[in-house]
C-alpha cells in the first residue's frame, strides 16, 4: 500500500490554466497510475497459492477553482476516481483481483486571507473530503488503507491496495493558522468511512516551528468515535501525543526523530524513530546515505500511517514486509539503510535494506531481512516510470508463527508502475 510519491528532485507535472477571467481561475486535474506486480511468495493465508501476479490501476479526474478577492481568495475542488485490481490479487491476500469502483475522491471548499499567488496567508479554512497528511506521515498520511475482498466483502474499497488509490477522509474540517512566520498550526476534525479503520472519527492539532537549521513539531490526536461497539480494537478514546524534530548539523549531515506516547484503555504504548543522513556533496551525483532505527511497542496502534512525498521507505518499510508480510509498524524494531542519488535531472536511483525484529514472539515471529532497488525515470514532465525489484527473507514461515506461505526461503518481488500526471 505504498503510495507512488516521487522522490525529491524528480520532475513533477503542473496543470495549466484553461480558464482565467476577473480573478477566477479553473484548471483540470488528472492522474492515471497503473501498476504491474509479481511476488514469488504470498502471505497471511496458508491456503493461498505461493506466487501472485496482479495489476492495479486508478484514474483521478476533476477540476480545481480559485477566485481572488481584494485581499483574500475562495477555492474549491471536485475530483472523481475509478480504480480496480485484476489478476490473482495481491501477495498479502487482501484483494482477490475482482475489485473495482468509481466514486467521488475529493470535494473541498475553502477560504484563505491571501490571494492564490501569495504564500503569506495566516488563515486557511476548508471543509470537504480530502487527503490529510500530518508531519511526515508517522501517525496520519491520509485514509489510505485500501482493502479488497480477501478478508471480507464489506471491507472492499474498490481496488488499488498497493497504490493506495483512495486516500481521502470522508469528511474533514481543516484550519491552518500561522500566527508568526516561524509557527504553523493546524486544527483538524477527520471522519473516516473506511470499515477497515472502523470508521474512526478523530480530532487533532499539529504545531510546526521552523527555523533555517531546524524545526520542531508537536501533535495531539484523539479518537472521538468509531464503529466498534465492543472495543475489540482498543481504539475507544485512544490518544496520541507526539513530538518530532529535525536539524542540519552542517551542509552534509542531518538528524531527525519522533516519539509518540499512546494512551489506550488497556495500556500505554509508544513508538519512535531516529534517523541520520549524510549527503556526499563533493561526489558525483551527490548521493545520500541514511540510517534509521524505528521501534513500535507490542500493542502500538499505527492508525493512519503511510508514505509521503519522500517516496519509498517512508512508513511502509520494505515493499514486501511493509505491504504484505508484516510487521505493519507494531510489535517491531526496524533497521533501515538507504542509498539514493539523482544521476540525471530526470532519473533517480535508490537502494533500501531492512532488518526486522519482532519484540514479543509469543504469537508471531516476523523477523526477516529485505533489500529493494528502484528507479524513478521521468521521460517527460507528465510521465513517470518506476521499476522496483525486492528480495525478502523471513526467519519463519506461516506454519511456525511467520506469515510466508509454504517455506521461509527468499522471495523475489518485482513491480513496474507507470504514471501520467496532468
């Protein structure tokens, strides 16, 4: 379910205005994404075939409008989506290959106290159906869990599990308030219609303080309601308090981290990460090398985590482990090493390596290793070609507290994603 966000430095498309008159601008928006996937092994279901070959596709289409007033502006958007999963269904057996749907993906109306071509708005208020990302997606990165019919028909969102075709919360109210240049605050109420997320309703506030060499963030989140009358998920009145920060020690070296304290009815949980990255700016292609350690306590609930514009490896850690085999950011310690470089203006290459350790092995043991190699090539400003190959080696199979079907041998996984953005 890793979204295909482009890595930093790769060209991105921008829609052109098609109508502009007396302060009113209307522009179309369109996105077409197709993914072809193969996995030599499958996961979570002992009755499943080992190898899986499937396709995922979605198209988003609509329009966005802005109307400038004297010193402010009104804006709105309406976007539809059609999606499907075809073939065998995904390697995690969450889809069957018989999922498809067309629906409204986004609608939004809003007001900001600045014109559309200005960036100095101190107040921006909107309501609607939209994707919402908090911080770097460690807790909230949209309502992007796109289950299919693999577990139950009622969980089906219409295909596109890996591509995370549908990422919008069903209803949102978002207020961005910037009292000073360095401080940006967000106040949000979010409603999910996703049955796999128990239709959770929550409110949260996020504060971001930014200086040239560092920034600090604070998030408070509370679930106010959900479709879980017997509290089987232990999400009733769940609260998260998170602090995060990142800094550049010099032009080459940077450090980032976040800590989450989670208050649940049954117990308190926590999750945190610490990462360090170094850019070799005196070397050809200026490669970036990073290491990140993340830890998620035994019953930590990762909520709406996901990938962001940083691309592969953000918070779906391991293309096989993070999407199909597990761990899914709970009861785990994860080591990640990343080496990436833009060898051309339109070509980005990356290599990711992981080590997964299960904290409590009473019921499951998802220890394992994974290596993923990928490229992001943009032959034009509108087209992206994203191949990836991965090798995942679990310690245990499904008969011995693991999740891989048949055996614990190395799985070869491959995918090719094509994007057109307008």
